[in-house]
C-alpha cells in the first residue's frame, strides 16, 4: 500500500512546520498511522513538538498520543558517495570526449541534487513504513517549487548532455579515445539510466493522485498575488494543490468592544478577511488564528488542528485543482483547456513539435498534446477565469497522413 502524501509549503516563517506538525498530530489522534518528515534544512519540527528528532522516524509522544512519528531529513547529509562517483564518471567521459576540464566541472555540477535526494528519502520512508499518511514539512515556496519541477528539469538536462542515442557517443568515444573510454562511458550511461529511473519515480510520486500540496500563507495582500502564481506553477507541474491555509488570522472582536486596540483588530481582521475572500476561487481556504502563545508541544498543536479542521478529515480537502488539461470540440475547432489560475503571471506559449511549451514566470513545462491535436495547428489562445484556452484547427495536410 502506498501512503498518501501531504506536502506543506509556503514562505519562510508563515507556519509550515507548525501546521504540518498539527496535521500529523490530528491524524494520529484520529487513529491513523501518521509520519511527519521535515526536508527543510532549517529544521524546526523537533522544536514544534518540543522533542529531539533524527533522520529515522521516532515516536513523538509514546506515553500520550501513540502512533505519531516524526523525522528530520538533512538534505546536506544525503549527498552520498554515489553522487560523487557519478560526477567523477561524467567528468572522465567529458574529458575523453575532448571537453575542457573547467567546462566539465560546470556541466557536472548537478543542480538541486540535495533537494532531490531529500525527496527520494521521503519516498523511501513513505514506502517502507506502516504509514497511512506522510506529512512533509517542506522548505520555503521558491525552493519547493524548484524541487518539484526538478525531476523534469533534470531529465531535460540529462537528455541534452547525454542524448538517448548513447551509441552515437559511444562511437565517437571509440574513435577518439579508445576502448577504455568506451567502458567508462558504459558505466556512466548505466548510472545515468538508474538516475533517470529515480527521477521518473519521483515525478510519479509528486503527480500522483495520492499526493497533495497544501499552501500556507499569511492573509496579506502582497501574499495573495504570489499565492496565485504558486498555485499556477504547481498545476503546471501536474502537482495538485489541495487547500490553502491562511495562518495568523487576528481574532474577531465583538461589535460592542471599543477603544484603540479593538479598532486596530477590527481593521486588521477586515483586511485579512478581504484577502481570504479574494483567494476563495482557488479552492478551500482554511484559516488559523494567531494565538497568544506559540503552539509548541502535542497538546497545543492538537488545539491548532481543531481550529484548522474542525470535525473535518485533514486529508482530502475540498476544492483541489483537478486535471490540468481537457479538450472540447467547438465547431470545427478544438479547445485545449489548461486549468491554470494564471492571475498576474507572465505567460508564454509555443508549439514545439507534438508538445505545447507553456512558460509561466520563467518556468517552462512541456504539455504533451493528445493524439487528436497533434494533427492540428494552433489558431489562438485566450485567458479567462477557468484558465487558459488554446484553440486548434485540424490541418488538412497533417490530417491526411
Ligand atoms: N497560529 C499561530 N499562532 C501563534 N504562533 C504561531 C502560529 N503559527 C506559527 N506560530 C509560531 O511562529 C513561528 C514560525 O512558525 P513555523 O511553523 O516554524 O514557520 P515555518 O515553518 O513556515 O518557517 C514559530 O515560533 C511558531 O510557533
Ligand atoms: Mg519550518
């Protein structure tokens, strides 16, 4: 059985760790085997529970809330020998192929390896335990986005550096550098294949129906626009955002309270409520009040969870973003819909062979076209509330083939 995965992300300090910990505690309280893992190098999961944590799952509160386990994965500690070795391989091969040493150094500085390994570790923990739900306390949004896009970016990088047609490279090496180089290339190519498999597995995990991202934010105007961009960018990667959590809502004050403090709170709360209303179209927004005391320890966290979820199940939020694409017929044209709440993002579209390259705020995603649309030409694109609609018309030339 594969565990459901719930990833908490958001800007630094918004409350990711607190809410991930509270959610896991709540799950354990409801009798589910829950594991909460932190992959943020700035570990504070242990602080939230008020216990010491290591890389292996440990029970947080064996005498009280049983079934709750937590771990802190240190991405930096994961950069293992295998990677160092692979880099070595790559450098040798590149040198054999006549690539300058400095260039080889740069080409093999594999981007984002640490984050990748942390994700792999989450995957391993999720697969090798009795967990029904694994809650992940991720790093800050930008970092996490990069991390989520990584498997694809990485695959593209490898593809550029080492074309699928390894035989070509092999042939080149045999001519230029002799049989020793060919053997080394074979070893490297094998290592790369294994890496590609790992990447595919990670992408599978992140885009699986059992995985959801919960975005934590503070209800402030400047944050709202960024939240939209983040939701769109995640959808573009095929990652489901299920629910936003607005943390640190100031308490509502009774209408008959007067004085400067009451007035301040009332104004602040009205502003925050307006931001929440503005974000409502992105799906279920839950809110957590700013508490007077920092919620530290299982009891305090459970109380936060009660405010957050009420009687609802923390897993399976309403209003998740659905399938990224759908195709409808419109007269003699087809409309490909990309469910992206693009907001104020920078959007660029290009047809690249049988794929549509969608670039959102500098992040590119190749969306494979359904077979039907491969034989069409793009006639236009529009943005509306439902996202992006790209129009296609059958191309008689292509259609006949
Ligand atoms: N709703 C809240 N009320 C009061 N304090 C909070 C609340 N949420 C978080 N905190 C406190 O704010 C600080 C930052 O929260 P944390 O969960 O560590 O944020 P992040 O993981 O996003 O960096 C912590 O000291 C935490 O106890
Ligand atoms: Mg944190």
